[in-house]
């Protein structure tokens, strides 16, 4: 919402400043400004897709800086660009009853801006605080969608280009719903409520006391003492036998522990059964296996809190991914063959490039979808010839570094130096006691 207000103020200030510019310079600026903005928005989208997942396992300051700048610039660039397009529509309506053909060609950029605004699957929040602002983001995105629909309606002439904007707008609307749903479900209150179960009544002490009294009445001698837990038996050969277990088994255990220990990220407590089962597993396996399990487990937590993993790993989401890729690709080819003779127009070339880039990014997100641990977990449980072909294809893309490497973390752990904090010099300023 703040980005939308700032964009509106910038547009109004820009209009007053350009009145003092030479008319020819102002015309060139008005012509190339939306073109530059649409490429800026697309570049931001590319950075978010390629670096959104890689920050999980790449400990590089430039990765975090570029990703942070792209995440901050995404909302601003889209809102500012939509304001520029709406201002251009106002100028067209002022000078003529019908919008200029060049503006009609540019109006298809509005749903493309929305497609960029709704965030890729690889990142929906840069920090946890972004999820807490899901309601504010909902109003901001709603305002952007209203502005885009206004632009399409104002530039509507019944031409084929107008109809080509409708499929792109539908894909953007679904991604809009996905982003807000993910941020809402990852917010602290909803994340905690989703894991709350019915209250555990605990042992039936009344029944226990009745049985205790009955046994005493029958003459049995009953001793009361502390509960002694039987220690787990040591297996002297477990380090040799279970040091290297299959990756699919590690993945299944990691997901099981993720479902159990994600309660800790919502300040919930674990049950005695959770503690016992996890201790039993880590007791029987070597440290290498334990670290692999925890590494994958934390990767699942990252995906739930910072990506669209909550909603995209389902049958309905897979169908939508295929439909969205088909729609964007179809719009690209229709635009390509319909307006091939008009490619001397710069706007046509830019629009065709954006649609081609959008199709590629949709395809790349599908590759990321099939190469994730969530999909690998499902594939391990449904092995057949098609699944084996998918696994081989993913391995091929990974060998050429077309998808993120088979790595879950950066081998770095932030630490707090307690000694430096304790030995830090105290402030020389002392309070005055009166």
C-alpha cells in the first residue's frame, strides 16, 4: 500500500517537473519510460526466481543484497509502471476519443506487470515480518489489480491484442490468490493455529485411583515410587550398519520429523511420544545421517515460511501450473504469428520478448517444482517408468546447473559471541543520583 502511494506521488511530481522540459525531450521520455520500466520489472522477476531458492544454500553477501533489492523493487516498479500506463490512458482519452494504437499494444503490459507483482514460487517473503503484513499486501495487490483492469477497459477496442491480455490476466489472478494465501498461512498466528489439536486430557487419574483402591482392598501390597525410564539398548554395530542409508529413506524421515518439530517454530511444545521417537532414531544412526536429516528438515521449514510450498505441491496446483504455462506460451505464439509483419514497431518487439521470457520463466518454475524435495518425496512413493524418466531429466538439468544444485544449506552457521558481549567495555556515562 505504501509503495502504491509513493508511486502515485512520484507520478504527480514527474508530471509537474516535465512541464519545464523541452517538448521534444518530454515526448521521448514519455515514449521510452514505460518500455524501460517493463524491462526493469522483468529483470526483477528473473532475479527473484533465480536467487529465491539459492539463498538457502549460497552464503554470499551479493546474493542476499541483490535478492533484497529485487524484492523491495518488485512492488514499487509494478505500481509505478501501472500508474504510468494509466496516466498515458488519461492523455489518450484527453486528446482523442479512442486510444492510440501504440497504447493498445502497450496495454497488454498491465497483466504482465501483475504477473511479475504476484511473486514467483521461489519467494513470497524475504523475512518473517513480511508474512505478518499479509492483509496490507492484500489491499495493495487489490489496488494494483483494479488499476490494471481499468487500463485494459480503457484501452479496449475489440482488437485481438485486447483478447490476448485476458489469459495473462487470469493467470495473474490465480497467482495473486496463491501469494496472499501463502502469506496468510505462514503468518505466526495462523501457522500456530494450523497445528493446534484438541486438548490432551492426560491419564485417567480417577480410573487409576479406583483400580488402586480395589487392589488394596483385595490385600495386595502396592509400593509408590518414582517412574524409572528404561534406557535404550546400545547397538555396538549401529555405526557400521546405518552410517550410509538410502537417500529416499533419509528424505522420508526428514519429512516425518518436519511434521513433528515444526511446532517449535510456533512456540508449541512436543509430546512425550515425539521426544521418544526422535531420540530413538538419532540414537540408532550416525552423526552424518543425523545432520542430513536435520538439513532436509530445515529445508522444508524454509519452504513453508518463505515460498509457495504450502499450496503448490498438490494435484490442483500441478494442473494450474500446466494450464498457466500453456496459456502464456499460446499467447506468445499467437502474438508471434499474428503480428510478425508489425515487428518494426518497437512495442511489438518488446511485447513479444516479454511473452517469450514469461514462457521461459514458467517452464523454469516447473523444472524447480519437479526438482524439489517435496516432489522427490512423492516420486519415491510412486515409482514407475514415467517417474524414472522424470528423475533422469532432473539429473540432466542439475548436471548442467540449470536448476539449483543438490544442496540444502551453505555450511555456515551464525553464532553469537557471548564472550565478546561480556567483555565489551561499558559506557563511561554514569547516572547522577540525587
